[in-house]
């Protein structure tokens, strides 16, 4: 009986020690990351599914329209880029850990595979950051990955200025993988037509053409040998016209021209008023014209300015004609009497 009791106590002690040891052996966050990335021969240069398609969901959030340049025909804006995909190689469900999600900062993000996306019309892109780049990854236990990064994008916009300054410019967004065709990497918008969000639409003068938010399969250039999964959308930039309307509506200049008739019969004062306003009008016109590309077409603003000059030309012709008519009558009267 004593021997059985002693064996029972020893067995119980072994179980307690084993349980304590097992709890003690739970890997730390660092050990878990090292085991996933370092000890499994993880290859971050190739997509997760070598034998099937890797699906990547993309979402954009435009937070600020930094600038719009008519001469260069481009816009610059700040975006949050978010992507979702599953990498079974990073699955740690079998690990003895209480972690369900691991957040990976900038120093580790480059050690995992990331989709090699690029913007077709991009001229320059910068990843924000001061001490570290503004990017992170949430790695779930089942291998699901959420990536988030903050970027500044300078993008070409094929602008048309025929209706300037009452124009609306359509700036396309086209996103593709640079190296992996659609049979390896498949892109789709996360949220469908609501996948692109713009903060403070009225302040940024930007809107999203909801009907343009699509995913297709197009080559990046005509001679491409592979078909690439493509995300497309259009940003619509609407120019603020208040300053142009205040500066030079035809009615305003027409009233100034008519006021010249109310001035006393002083030819020099009338001419000074009309020519001074005309010169000011011309300076404004040339100044605004200099902000447009040299190859820009004849636009609404040009028509508005020409109408103003026609008003002034007509009034100036009337004043000069009246001047010479009076002089003619005086000369004729003095010659005949």
C-alpha cells in the first residue's frame, strides 16, 4: 500500500512538472517569429502558392491631395495602401503559443513575401517614415496577412483643358504586379466599388468614379507575352472656379466700360480707365495662361478673356470716334464761319 501511494505521488509530481515545463516552454514572440521565418527555409522572393493562384485583395484610402500641376499634367496625393492575402508557409497554428495575431514592424516586413504591385501612371512614389517606414503587417495564426503602408504618389494625369477653368480631369489608377502574371497572382478590389475611399472629398476636390472600379486581365504594354491581373479606377479632379469667376466675369468688365460714359467729358480720363483695366485684364490672362502647358488647346477661359477685350475695344472705339467726331464738327464750323 505504501509502495502504491509512493508511486502515485511520484506520477502526480511528474505530471505537474511536465505541465509546468510545457507552460514554461511556450515560445516568446521573438522565438515564434524566428521559427517561422528562419527555421522553415522560408523563401520571401516567391508567392505563397507555387502550384496555384495567390489571391490578393487591395484597398486604397486617399487622405490628402498634396498638389495638382497643370504644366506637368500630374497630381500628387497621400494614400494608405492595404492588402490581404494568405501565406500558408507562415501558418503557426501548430505552435504551442497563445498568440492569435502577430504584428510585424518595418524591420521584419521585408523578410516576408509582399506583392510586387506598381501604379502604371506613377512618376514617383515614396514610403513615409521618420525613424522607420510607415508600414506594418498583421500575421494571423492561419497564415492570413494584412499589410498596411502609407505612401505619397505622384501620378501622371492625361489632362484636357478645353473647358478650363470649368474642367473636370479624370486621372486613371491602374495597378498590376510587375513580375507575376494572372496564373500566379490574382488581384481584386477589397470592397468592390467601395474599395477606394477619399477623406474630405470636397476639400481635396477629388471623387471616385464608382463605375470605373474594376479588375481585368490586360498586359501592361502591347508586346507583353503574359496576361496580368489588373485593377483599374478613375479619380475625378474638379477645379475650384470661384477665384476665376471673381477675377474676370464679362459682366463686371462690361459695367466698368459703361461707367466710362458717366465720367465728365474728359477724353484722357475715359481712355485711362479703359486701357488700365484692359492691361490688368491682359496681365491676369497671361499669368494664368503660363500655368498651362504650351500645347494646351483653346479653352473657355480664353473665350472669356477675348469677350472682355471685345467689350473694351467697342467702348474704346466709341470714345475715340466721339472725340474725332467732335473735333471734326469744330473744324468744320470754324472753317465755314
